[in-house]
């Protein structure tokens, strides 16, 4: 199970923030389904498309989550989805970190899962100056990269925030995306794990390892990072089914 790959201890409260690109939302909902006995909250500090009803039990669309719950509290084995409002594009818009802090302090939920970064469904990105928006209470930050980006051109089709990406990974205009670029994205303080709170566990997920060539390249990339002691706690290769939100294949390296 994915929760085992990233080391989720479901006997302890957790606040898990997801950053990067290449399957964050799929991975977030896959993890929420695996924690089926818990009281789970899914929210965003940026924006996510409104999930289909089969993925949640309660939806609260208002800035203050607590005023949107009934006075009976939250029942076990439920998923609550929370956004401050709904956009014309049917996106749940992000909640403030101040409101999120108040929710964390109530201890109403066993696990809080937060999409803290936008990527417009591209497989890779570098953060802009105002990104990501990570709650200081995060106990784990999961950084995601889609391996489908490898060998693709650095353009708007494959990369979110092209200029920032080129700057962070030191790429030339005509370069295609290579493993060394992803290594630089992961290692750079203004790259994948930018703004990770002190004390939060860092988990790297190289997703979209759907083919043997991607698995091989992902494994080599992780081996290089491990040899360089980059301060990441867990390294994981995965392939998910985005239609069913299920882990197809995964390995911790």
C-alpha cells in the first residue's frame, strides 16, 4: 500500500502536504482511501478540481470549516473535503493557513491531506515566488515528479512555470528534460521542497513509472540522490491509475 511506502503511521495524527506535479491529486486521494478507518480531511491551500461525490462523504465550501460542520462532530471512517469557495471552473479554492491552523488545533481529524501546490496537470514544475503554500503544522511533505516528463521539451505542454523551471534546473532554451535537471529541481532550496517546515519529513515520489525505461531512470536518479545525502527521508517510485485512484505499482528505494 502507498501509506506503507511513504511511512504513514496511522496510529498518530498527521498533516501531510503534497507539492510538485505529475499526479499529486491522484496520490492524495489514493492515500485517503487507504486510511479508510480514519477521520480524514482533504483540503487545499491553492486550488483543486471539485472531486466526484464517490471520493468524499462531507463537503464544506466556506472559509471556516468549523462553522460548516454539524455539532455532532466528525464520524470515523469518513472523508471531509473543504474549500473556501467554488470557482467558475469548478475548482475548490484554497483555504487560508490561519483557518487551517485552527482546524489542526481542534484535533477533529486523524489525518489532514493538503494539496499545497498547483501544476495545471503538467508532469513537472518549479514553484513561483508565492508557491508552495505549506501549512507550518505539516508533519510530512510529499514532493511529486512525473517521470513522463523525461526527454520532453521544456515548454508549456510539459512544464508548469517554464521560466522558473529553467532557472532552478540551469537548463538552456533548447534542452530537453534530463535526469540531471530533475536532480537539480529536487536539491535546489527553491525547487521541489521549497518552504518545507523545519522538522517535517520529506518524501520524494517519482510517479508515472509506468514503463521499464522510466523505472530504470527513476531508480538511477534516486540512487544518485541517496549518495549525495540530500536530506530526504524516503524515496519512492510509483505508478497509479488516475481513473480509479489506485496504486498499480510501487517501490521504496
